[in-house]
C-alpha cells in the first residue's frame, strides 16, 4: 500500500475506520453532526501521526482539507492560522535561524564562550550550559542549535581523551542537549514549540503574551532545571579520570574561522536589535511578528543567505505542519468542541486544578507515560493545550500556566522515536553516544521538570496567573 510498512498500513486503515465510527456517533446535546465529523477527522489524523502513515505535515494538510471538503467549516476557518500572526512569526523566526547558522555566528559564539572556561570535563560542561543560555533566546530552532553545537561537544571530548560512548562523552552530550534542546521553554524566542503554544491559546490571551511576559512566568522553571541538570550530569556521567585538554584546540578552531565576517557582523546587529525589540514590545507596540519578519528581510537584503537557501534551508514542512495544527484553535471553538471536551473531562481534571501542586505532578506523570504512545511531540502538545485551556479558564487560571506545564512535560527521549530534536543531536554527534546512555538523563529531566513546575507555582500565584 503505497510503499507503507505493515504497521503503517494497518494504522492507516484503522485510523480511517475509527474516524468514520466517531463521525457516525449520534452527537451529544451540545454538539451537532458537523462537530462529530470534525472530531472523526481529527481522531483519524492523530492515529496517522502515531503510526506515521504519512509525513506529519501531509496528514495535517489532509485534515484541514477534509474539514473543508466535507463542509464541516468554511475554508477561512479550516486554514485560519495561515493568515494569523503565529504562522508569520514562525516563518520570520525560523528564517532568522537559517541566517544565524549560515553566517557562522553561532559556531563562533560557542567557541568564544568555551574558551573562557577551564579545559576540564567540569569546565567544558559548564561552558556548554553557558552557550545554551546565550544562544537559546536568539535562535528559535532547537534542532539547528544542537546540530551545530553537537560536533563541537564531541571534538572537545576527543581532546579531553574520552572514547566514544564513554561516561565523559555522555556527560558532554547531555550538557549540550539539556542546554540547547531542553531548556527552550525558558525563552519565548527559543523554539517554534513555544510559538505553537501561543497560537493554540484563545486570541484574546495569546495576543497579550510578549517576550518579557513569557519570561516573567518561566524563569523559575528555567533556573531550577538549569542548576538541577548541571549537577545531575556531574553525578550521572562522572568520568573515571579527571582529564584536561590543551586549550589550543579551541584557539585553533577560532583561528580557522578567521576574523569576523561582514555577514556575521550584520547578523549580530540584527539579532541584538531584534532581541531588544522583543523584550520591550509593550513599550514601543511593534509586534514580535513584525520584528521577526523585518529581521528576516534584512538578512535577505544583506545576502546573509540567498534565494536558494530561503527555498531549501527553512523548515517549510515544520511551518506547514504547525500552521495546520494551530487551525484546531479556530475549528474546535467554532463547532463548540472545546467546551464539550471540557465538560467531558472536567469532572476528572477540574478538581485537580483546585490544587496546582497536585495538578502539575499528575499532568507530568500522565504525559511521561502517554509519550510512549503519542509519538509526535507537537500533536501531544496540541491535544493537551486544546483540552486544558477551557478548563483552566473556568477555574480562573491563566491557560498559559497549564499549557506551559504541558510544553515542559512532553520533551522526553526515553525511547529514541519520541524526540526528533534528540535524533538530530544524535546524528550530528556521529557516534558520540548511544541512546541507552541518555535514558537516565531523560528520567532525571522528568523529575527535575516536576520540581521546577512545583517551584514555579508560588511565582504564578504572586503574578496572579493562578488564584
């Protein structure tokens, strides 16, 4: 069947059958036939995402198209996100990421930071965390960041004298992945997952979220995870020997790059101005979307990257997938599905929301186990943000709180198929580690995430995000 594996073929057929069954169910009092058809199409899409029948973005486009073809909602509702701010913000931000990587500024910054720390295992793991803190808010693609920094981490391990798949290599990889592939919830501009979350929230709430308002609610989580992960790495991946390398390697790499190029200087200025504009959005009123698009246009105007790079190096599949996914935020409310879902699961989840400490623990544990089945990180994020948002609003909780808890809790790599960013880092590291080495760090992160979310509750109470 179209070159599909047996698992994909069975999953594809099962998704269609389940979707038809859901569509034909007599609608409950608060829904109509169109709502049931929309739910049937969505359930089919989720099934296809789980077994990866087609590329995720293809399934997402088919889902939106089916809503239109079957006259569930008009085209303007089914594809509403593609005219919204989140889609264009994502395009601008990912384009900026291409410019940064293409210019060489990211690699130069990583080397410069590493050169300031002791040339030991502990010094280099500290340096890699520092690289993450600096680069995270500047580049919205965790995949791009880990792909570029992972080879440096491996080279440092080799210079320190560690063998591939040794504890020393495992610790350096863990430091790289934790700082660049996991800590992105701390900064709005650090990942397209963050922008996806904002796009899924009701417009009257999503439109009020700025770079600084996001950071003001996430910094405690980020601080706890950063400090906790650093010490966890020192404990879990402690090398047998305290080796030291010659700082000459980093100096050689810096010398090989030569003086800062014109494109690097241009990108540095654009990034600095963009970050300042994002941080002060409420003062000047220029939206983060316009800032990102203007920055992208300036990079193209200064030929930081060319038309061919614009075509081939921007993650168009991710942009299309996320845009299609965000359409759920328009379709479900239009059909009353969001309120119906809240009524269905409310009696089970709503009582937990009366105690946020209990809620974040229960949610994180639930997602830990569900991620073994819900393969797509974006799909899992979407399902739970859409599900929990009306419940949070009813409970008087800012839905950014519940959505942020979901965002932080889905980023696991207990099994290798759970996390595409981990796969990118693993491939870029060229045999530096084996997946089994990293499972203990994934479990450690799951625990740290719960601690960090619990530590954030008082902050959310003080800022009025939860009663």
